[in-house]
C-alpha cells in the first residue's frame, strides 16, 4: 500500500481523535478521494486504518485488532462482489443503449399515414408490453382504396426492428403495384425470406377496402383471424385465410377472400396480444372480445379500439402480458 497515503491518513485520524470536530471529520471525508485516485481497495483502506490506529493507540485490546482482521476478510469478498455488480450494471447499461437505439428505429418505422377515404372510418391503437413493440402496422393509401398490414414479429430488440424495416421497405415499394392482398403477401414473403434470419418468425394479415363497391378483401400469413361485425344482424364472424408465416418458404400461395360491407359494419384486425389476453383466471375467450366490441359498436372506429384496449388492460390490472395492436375498418354512410 502507498506509504505516503498511510502517513497522511494517520495524521488526519490522530487529529480527529484528539478534537472530534466537524472540521477534522470533513478533512477526512475529502481525503477519501485519495484512496480512489490511488485505486486502493476497501480491504487495504481498513489495513491503513488499522496500522494508523496501532501507532496512535497501541494498547487496545486484542479483540479489537482481531476484529479488524475479520473486517479485512469481509471487505475482500465485498470488493469482489462489488466489482461483479458494477460489471453487471455496465452490461445492463449497454443493453439499455441498444434498446434505446432500437426504439428510435422503431419510432421511425411505425410512422404511417392513416387512410382518409370517403365511406371508411379507420381507428387503431398499438401498445407495447415493454419498451419495444413486436407489432407493426402499415397503411397503403390509394384514391379509392385503403389497405392495412398488421404484422407480429416474434422477437424483440434490434433484430425485431430490422425485421420491421424489411416489411416497411417492401410495403413502401407497393404504392404503384398491384395491391391485392394475395400479391402483397407474396411480395413481402419473398423479401423476408431473403433478408431475415431463420430464427425470426413474422405473421401478417393484410386487408384492403375498396370504396367503389364496399368490398373488403384479405389474406393472411399465419396471423390471427380478423373479426367481422354485421351491424344489421348484430353478429360476429371470423375472417380467416390459409397461408404460411412470412419467410418460411420463397414460393407460397396465399389464399385471398372477400367480405361485402354494409353501413356500420366493421372489421377488427388484431394481434395475439389481444386474443390471448391473460387474467388471474386464465386466458379470455373470443366471446369476451365480441361482448366488449358490441358494447360500443355504434361508436366511431377510434372509440371502439380505445374501449377494447382500456377494458382488456383493466382485466390485466393494467399490465400488458404481450404487445397489444388492433385496427378497425368501419363502413360509413
């Protein structure tokens, strides 16, 4: 241990034991910085104190000196534990920095323009269970049509954000292309299959509303079925279509189906964070979701989406177990 530091510490300790004044205590507090500057371990600080005290008060009982030896051994293990803890904190900080970067990338990707189409009311909400959102929404807007992709990336962090960037890249290139749901999923599937790691799985539902004939066409890549609400009959039915998850195979034929919409009918597209809501009593069933939607079926699409989110959040004590995303297309007069 540095002898100079030891001698200086002994003089400060001697002065404090003699006066026990606040000024001398403050001097000692300031001197502690020297230990840090000299990179002196906690157990060595105790050795310095023990040696200084031995010179100042040599006739202390043997038990006192033995207690210092005990404390030194304690501090050796404390120092090791402290260094491990500090190393863990640095790793956590690095992970948090990565998450902040991924969140920034995702915030850019999630920006999408909600359709403003005569005859169609659009409402949507997407909430992450944690910092990163594994769900993705993208709208395609044309003169007489409004399309929406609802995707669920089975992963988190930067890899998930990169998957979303591939989806956005593909969707951006579809503005002037054939936007039939079958064709959209075919194109996105080929992009994902070439660009995304095999360990990442992506499901997607793509639906398109045509204002000229009030027809909603849709296709699915292993995604949750949508719900269709018939306002006249006050009933719900599932809109499901066959299709593999994105990126599994390069050439996949996605089934395309259609649903005619009448005034006040609406279609609910969602991720499994909605359909697999977990409460203290277990998972909810689809009847619960239908009941909540029916309660506000006469309201605008945005209000319906908010109501569903608020009520399902309440059932989970406002702690989402998974990312929550819902998009609603409602036929207006």
